[in-house]
């Protein structure tokens, strides 16, 4: 990492075997190929509670050697991490209001916090008045996008229950699903009954795993489709669980259809090797568009679509107007300016690029090489690769934007653009890399 100009980190903390730990992963891109490289530089024990100042001190010690190279640190939305970067962050990008720190999203991630310890919230301005901020210096912070989407699909989705018809139908369908999940989770005999009649086992939802509820509902729908209602009726009768009504089945089908692009977006953003920060805003924008398209075909789940769209706009609103994130998307060859039609958003990114690119370097026109389709092509298929009149004014200055190639190798023809893209796209939009590396946290004291 001494030879690397830009490094991104992800950080997580957890408790296992009555001990607390903090883990850090570091990531960077190869300047020539933009290939992702990742390492695990630290896994150390934390003494005391997971308080914000304890985390800040641990991160400050761990990142000391590479501190000046770190472009962003991605963490979950735990209140302790948010407060650590709020108090000890050194620039305006770390600004978090006291309301945000105490918001429900700051308390959702109970998996990573000691449940016996309550975080004490105090006025941020009072802290800054007492502390000059020089005790620790944390760099730019980024909230895990997958955790935010998970909050949208759980907390914000509950706002759909304000519509009485949706609330009645959803409770009827989900209560029957929950009864089946409870039976099969607690009894091996019940699980054998399901396997005998359905030839498949049910998927158990997990509150700390993104998309698990959607996958559990999808498995029930798959059984109904492949084995028929007779198999499910036999299971419900054997387990003494109410059978799904036709309205329940129709509702579950609409729910799965609505949540499918949400689950797909989470899967995309939690990638590690092929995903860069420039994927974030195009993914969220495309997700909002896909939800809008599904709304017309919904009979029961229109309140759910509205709740999801409102949640995405509220939780990602600041990111959608962050010039660095907009520029990161524009400087990714896959997206450029095709991912949004909002001129004001594009102006933010293009202005940032113009300010941070050296004026004296000419930009040669490269060969137009087409790239092979990626696994995510279907998700972004609705994007139109056209440039609006306003952005056309910038194309002469940045010939890179005029190329139709989506291959990363196009950046090699533009050294200045490539370097800025490298800086903005090094970070990861989600903290899944850290959680994935330390997913066996309970085994950390066992020899392997």
C-alpha cells in the first residue's frame, strides 16, 4: 500500500465470546486495469463499550500509516460509528446532525452493538466547544448503502400500513408465512413434512440479513408454483396453520414483484471486486425508476411502492446531491451521464470534474471499443445512452464523455480523467466486504 495513491477502508465491530472486536479491510484499484485489490490490515480486540470515542481511537491507531491516502471509510449505520465521524471528522462531508445520530437508522444495526450498553447522546455543539477535535482525526465517512436500502425495505416499508386495506391484507398473508417459518424452525418433524410434500425447504428470514424476508416469501411462491396449492394445503393442514387465501397468494406475488429490484440492487452494491463508488447513484436512480414502472401493474401493493420510493429519496437524498458521488458515476465508463436526466444533478458532477481536472492537459480521442455485457446489464437496461443539451456543452472539454464504449480501458487514453476517476471510485458503497471477511466472528478464538 505504500505504492498506492488512493485507499478505501471498511470497518465493523462486533461482540463474540464476551469479547469485543474491531475489523478493518482496505481496498484500492490498479491504476492501469482498475482491478480491485483488497487486504485485511487489522482485527483487534476492543476494551470497554463500543462507544464513539473508543471506536475513533481504534480506527485512528489502525489507519495511522495510510491515513493520508484514505479517500473514504465505509461503515454500517450504527449510532456509535455515526457519532465518531460526526465528532472527530475533519471536513464538512462528515457532518451529521444530532437528529440523524438519534434516528431509528442509528439503532437498527443491533447485530454489531453490545445490547447491554446504551449509547449516551449529548449535544454535538457542546462537544465541539469542549474538544478542539485534535484528539483523533477521522477522514471522510460513507454510510453503507446496503444497510440504508435494508432500512428502506423494513422500517420505511411499514409506512404502507397507514393504508388500512394494505395493512389488513399484508398482516393476513405475512402472519401465515410467519406461522410456517416458526413451525419449521422449531421442529425437525415440521421441516420433514415440508420437504415431503414440497420437495423444498422453507427459507428462514433473518432480521440482520438484507433481502432475507424477500427470499423467504419467494420460496413460498416457488413452492406454490412448482408443486401447486395442494402441496401447500397439505403442509398447512399437517402443521395446523391456516391456508393461504387467493387474495393472500396474489398479495405475496405482488410483494415479491415489488421487492425483486430492491433485492437486486442490494446484491449489486454489496459486490467487492467489480463494484466501485460510481455504481451507487446509478443503482439508486434505476431502482426508483423500476419501482415506478411496477406501480402501474400493482393492485394491492401500490402503498408499498410509494413507501419504498419515499424511503429511498429520504435516505439517499444527500448522496444524490453530493458532487463527488455524482462525479464518480459520470467518470465510470459504464454510466457517464446516461443514468439520470436531472440536469441539476449532472451540473454538480460536471462542475466538480471541471474544477478538479488540470486545464492544461489535452484529452486525445481514443478508439471506440465496445465492451462485453456484465452480469448487471439487465438491471440497468432501462438507461438511455443519450446526452442532454446542457451536458453537450461539456463534451468538447471532456471527449471521454462522447465515447460510446463502456470498457474501463477507455480511461487509459485520458490520464487526467483516469486519475480523478481512480480517486473517486476507489471507495466501496457498502461495508459488506468487512462483514463478509469477519462473518465467522464467533470462531475468532478457535484455532483454524
